[in-house]
C-alpha cells in the first residue's frame, strides 16, 4: 500500500462496513469519504483524529506507510522529528520519574503537530487505562508541548516525583489542582495546600501515536 488512499481503503475493508456506514462512523459525508478513498482528497486533521480514536489507527503508518516508531535515516516531508524520552507516564497510578532517562528522536506525522515547533516537543510512553475515553491507550506514545504548561487541558504532569497524563484543572481562586481521568474507574484527585509544591505541569498533550 503505497498511498494514503490505499491505506484508507484497507482500513474500511477491514471493518467490513459499506462506504456509507464507514463514513457515518467517522462523522463525515459519504462523498468526502469516497474522495479520500479515491485519492482526490487527503484526510483532514479531524478525520485523522477520528481514525485514531474510533479504529485505533497508527497515524504514523497511515501518513507515511511506516508502522515503526524509530529513528529514520532522513526526515521526510511528511514527518518531523520529536525528542522521545525513554520514560513511562502513567494513565492510572503514578510512574516514578527516572533519574537519567535516555532520549532519542522519533518521526511524527507533520499534520499532528502543525503550527508547533517540533524541536521543543517531547514524547513519552503511556502505561495504564485511565485515559481511554480520550483515546489514549496503554502503550501509546503521547507528544506534549513543554512551552504550554497552563493546565486546563490533557497534560503530562509530575506529582511528588511521579509522572502522569491526566486532564489537569487549575482553580487559582481555590488554590487547587485537580487531576481528572477519562475512565470512570478512577476518581478525580484534588491537590491543595503544601502538596501543590510537588506538582509541575510538564506540558499540554498535543498528539498521540497509537501502537498497531
């Protein structure tokens, strides 16, 4: 499969759905889906997001034809290099932050981080299932922006030496930070008082790469 159109058709055929039903599952018109499948149009960022969240499509594979998450020989026009930190981030219970994690570069589809400076982004591996309703699954790779640490978004956050990925809600009037999971099995965690000194918002999650 050399083109995105061929890969799009392959995904649809694997679902066993008709063109109409497949388009409806992505929340788009059948005509647009047909254009994408024929190669007349490329999938928009919104369609890419739905392919990833509904069918867990590896967008690196979809956009470049490669399912590998590794250092490429050369950066292609379709991908940018992002610094991958060999550190797990918990979607569930916290994961201890490594003292000296290894770092390497991985290719990320350019469409996923358009408008952002790739050289400032970071990527880590997710462990756990607390963010599944945000389409962030165990063993996925999340890309976050350390330049955007305002909170009130799904972010990577360190809490007392442990790293997590949660929706971080900051209430400056009450002086609290609430970590909210996207799985009803995990209740929100409200952090206040002296415990706030151990909280650092590392950056807003801007993209997610799903494993095949």
